[in-house]
């Protein structure tokens, strides 16, 4: 039997990269870091207007205005095995050089989990700087929950009021968030490595006009579900500490899709495996 990890999961045309892994397909434009994964399709369901794991290097306010890395200057981008890699030089007005790895998470014989791990690296030629790296995802959903504890399989719902953000700190639990989608039988799970997690802000607004619940629901259930759909935004902060000249700092986060049935157990199991795995090799 062929090794599934050797299958080609990226298609790169020199401008954008198309990912196809398990039930997931998506696109990444390395010149638009803030857009993250877009054109997302999961198990035949088009997730309209979704953006996952968009990246932004926030400026150091003490250093004055600098460029926004959501539209960073791209030096090069290429595919290597399961990785799509992009590098961004430190240009005049920017605070650091960046390297981004989008590593495909391939389902195996034991688990249908699929998705992307993001490995973000920063290096600066400034003597002293305090950059802050953010990841932002936006997706229509009917519920969002947080893992209670690393050793637990239980997720607790997060109560959200429109336009009133909730901040989840590392002191109150791990950075693992399960988002239940309205239009397919999969849930989205976003997680930040505990060594990099500095907090996540979650907010809810009106859903996109194209969002709709699954069509096989009875009319009454469909109407109830439709009223519950909202656009959920997750903004996470990684490694905001002081960055010294020449030092390379890396952070890890991941976005995965798991079947809705027993999604909490699948998400918690993957998280424990993920944080126990050795740091990924990069170059």
C-alpha cells in the first residue's frame, strides 16, 4: 500500500498554492498573509467567505510606524513535501524578517483528521524590538467551545454576544477552540502550542448572507439553526516577548477539521498528540 504521506497535497503555480488533503481543499496566496487559507471547501461544502489562520506581524509601538506584514514583501515561495514555504525579508520600515511554513496534516489509517499546521518564524536586525505576531480566523458557525484542560476530552461552550469580544487567557485553559459549522458534518478546531499561547480573543457578528444550515434538517430545526449562525472571529497572539537581534523565534498553531460525531474526543486526542510531538524541522 502506498504511503499516504508521500501523496502530493500542494499544487503551486508560482503565485498561489492550492491544498487538497483529506476532505479539505483551500488556497493560500503568500503575497496576502492576512487572508490565510481561503476558498475553503470541506466534504463537498463550500465555506463561503471563510479565512483561516491569517497572519499579521504587529508593529512595535515604541519604534514608530512600520509596515503591516499582512501584505509583506515576498522573497520566495515553494513546495517541499508536505510543506508550502514562504520567506519575507526585513525591509526598510518592517520590524522583522519572516518565514512561514504551512504544513499539511494528512489523515492516516487511524484518524480522518486533516488540516494545516502553521510554523511562523521571526528574526530581526534591530538591537531591541517587541513584535507581536497574530493569527486571525473568521468562519460562520453555530457554536464555539474551548477545551477545559489538556488532559480532558470535554469542551465548554463560550457564551458570545454580538460585538462583545471574549478574551481567553492561558491561565484559564489551553488554546484549543472547537467551532461547529452549520453547513457540513465537520467541525473546525484551532489550537495554539502551549509554549506559544498568549491569549485568544473571540467575537461574534452577523453571519454572511450565504451561510445556511444543512438542508437535510426538518423545517423547524432548520429555522432554529439558521437564527443561531454567526460569523465567529478568533484572533490569537503568539510570542510577544522582546526579540533580540539575530535570534530566531518560532511559534506553532494548527487548524484541523474533524467529523462532527465525537468531535470533542477527536480534537482533544489530536491536541495531546500534537503537543507531545518533537518540534518540527525547518530550514
